[in-house]
C-alpha cells in the first residue's frame, strides 16, 4: 500500500513538472515576439517602513488653558508636557498616571478641539518611513451628545531614539 502511494506521488510530481515545463515554454514562445513592441512595465515600490513600538499614556487630561493642539505633536521635554497635560490619578490598582522619563522617552500627542460629543481616540499604528517621517495613525469615534464638554486626547510614549518628524494620520 505504501509503495502504491509513493508511486502515485511520483507520477503526480512528474505530471506537474511536465505541465509546468510545457506551460512555461508556451508562454515564453508566445511572449518572445512581443517583448520588442512593449516596453517593460515596472511597478512603483513603496518606501521601506518599520513599525515603531509605543505605549499608550494613561491618566492625563488636557488642561483647560489649552485651546489648540501644538504645532508639533512630538513632545520631548517635561515643561512642554506640563503646559498641555495635567495628571488625573484615581484610587485603586493602576490608578496612577503613566510614568514618563523624558531623558529616554518622547510623547506623541493628539489633541482635538473641545466638544460636547462622546469622543474616543484609539491608536492604530506608528510607522517610521524611509524619509525619516514617523506616521502615527489613530482612529476617532464620535458618539452621542453629552451635557458637558471635554477635550479628547491621545498620547503615546516612544523611545527617544525614534527620530523623525511626526505626521498625524486620522483613519476614517
């Protein structure tokens, strides 16, 4: 029985090899006369990218003195961060704000205008492109009207060594 299966497998492999060889020869013959008339087609290749790891910053709020998002979403020092955000500790496990070491880390912040609609910002990806741009993609979901206003924000920690200009990309 084993020998029959092996023989069948070898016969199948030989048939496939023969078919592949005939198909390749036929295609080569068919195309040999046409390559001179048609220029070689090339596809655009996307710039190489690399995923950059990040950690979502928890337990901070946008200060009510902040009216507009900063021009540069990358924050590299404590003073700039403190001008934009306040700590919002709560009781219980994991109630402390995320610890940030600006000697080793930077923050990428997305700050939206104040709204009375329930709004959530969710991180999708952070990609470093070959042109030295860090593209931070996030998703914004808007819900029902509320009786108060909030200023939605999202902040993530990255390693300071991830150099590059940050570009924010809101995903629909």
